[in-house]
């Protein structure tokens, strides 16, 4: 089974033990962090990322560990489609599957021993949903979610991972992934998806009231309240995304960042960086289609910060859990907008299943 796993510092030890256990049992694990028990990690972002992996179908189940399991379940259950259950004993673990069809298990790292957690995980994975009368109750929850929950609530907070699950974005992304999609169509789709994503990424821009004369009278309207925007593509694949964004925001300034990977250290090295002079006053959107290891995204964010950039978002089409972790840990203030969180990276740093090499597919270089 494909399982998304995550914890905060208080759940780290149990998360690691659970990961070993799951792998031994032959499951495929995507680890959304955290990576140590020493550095405090706020549980909500990990919970959101794991819950998105589950509700998008990338993972079949999710397992989250914090001190008690409570914070993780509260946060995960904010994601449309998540049914996270706190299970610190076997009975509740069994019932959460049999009656509630829980798709996410949360546990208390400060409550359970490693052996107890393993037993709970094993029972939780093995127990099937009973259906029947319980089905009706789950359907009522799903109906409520469809009517009342938006996946785009409160975009004003900083440091969030926001999965843009709009049907148009998801539809176009599927075509983009298809290996038979031509270079021309691929490029057009990247522009369109980037435009749709920026539509969501700019949802929290401040507006102010204004009036405008129509041919027939005066209308009250809104304009964007003096916010200055900058789009910063990471060369080369980010360029096509920025074209799509500029169609919607033609007055945004554009910066460019070029990075290459040092063959010895494998660290990203900056070879080009030109940003608008007043970058510190602008809302900066760094764009790069693939968030793989996170190394170049983190370096691009650092490059913008070093030159004074303060309010920064990262917009990428597809992310790997590993890359999200790296960026969240190194730049916890940056919002990450992505259209999908995929399974994992392969040995060469490619996102699986991903879409291949975005640069090559955009420019027909392979
Ligand atoms: C962290 O100290 C703790 O509050 C957290 O792990 C969790 O228990 C919250 O529900």
C-alpha cells in the first residue's frame, strides 16, 4: 500500500519506527518529515501535506504522529476529504476503520511505545470498512464537505503548502504528464496552468474601493491596492510558467535566477540573478515547474531574500514530498503553491510519477 507519513518533533521517534515497520511489511512510504526530534516543528503543515497526498489519491492512507495525535487530527481534518482519527489504542484503531473508514491514522508519540504504535498501525491497516449503515454516515460527511468546505480557505497565512485542486488545473496537469503530449501542447499547458495557479496564489491580494464611469452611469468597483508584484522564473523551465502568469498580470516586473548543480558537491550554485531594484517592496512569486529535491528552490528563495525580498511564494506544478520538506524547513515563511504532490524521487532526483524533465519537454531538447 502507498502510505504518506509525517510527524512533528514530538512524534519523530515513533514516525521513524513506523516507517521501518511499514517498509519491512512491503509498503511504499512517502515521508513528509519532520527530520529530527530536536528542532520544534509545527504539526499543521505536515498534517496538511499528508492529508493532501491522501485525498488526491497519491497515497492510499496517511499516518501522522505528534505528541498526542490530537493536533495532527485537527489539522488533517481541515483538508477536504480527510477522515483522520486519533487512535492510541487498538479498539479505537479497529473501529476507526470499520465504522468511520478513516483514511488517516494519528497517534501520540508521547503516549505510545514503539511496539504499541506498530500494533495499532498493523490493526488499522488490516481492518476493512464495514460499509452498510456506516456508508450513509460517511456520505453525509462528504455531502457537507462538498457544500461548505473550500480547499482554498485563508490563503493569507504564511508558510503553507497549498495544493491547487481546481478541476481545470487537475485536468490540464493530467494531459501534461502524458508522455505523448507534444512539445507545443506541453508549453501551452504549462502557461495555462501557471495562469490558473496564479489566479489562486493572488487571491489574498488587498483590494480597495473605487468608482468607474460606464457608458450608462457610475459603478462601484475594486482595484488592487497598490501591491507590486514580481515574477521570478528559475531558469530555464520557469520561463514558460512566467509567460502564462504575465498574461494575467502584465504589469508585474520579472526577475531571473539561474542555478546549476555543482558536480562535486551536488549543491546548487547561482550563475545569474537579476531582480527588480525594489524587490523588497514587491510580492515575489518564484516559479519553477518541478519541486524535486528542493535544493534549487531553497537556493532561489535565499537569492531573493539576500537581495531584500520579504514576501515570497513558490509556485510549482508538481512537488515531491522530499522537496517540500527541504523548502519548508529552510524557509518556513514561504507559501508553496503546487498542483500536485507526487510520490517520491528516484535515484536521479526525478519526481515519480512526475512528468519527466520539464525543461526538455518544454524546449524539445530531448
Ligand atoms: C508539541 O509539543 C505538541 O503540542 C504536539 O506534538 C501535539 O501533541 C499537539 O497536538
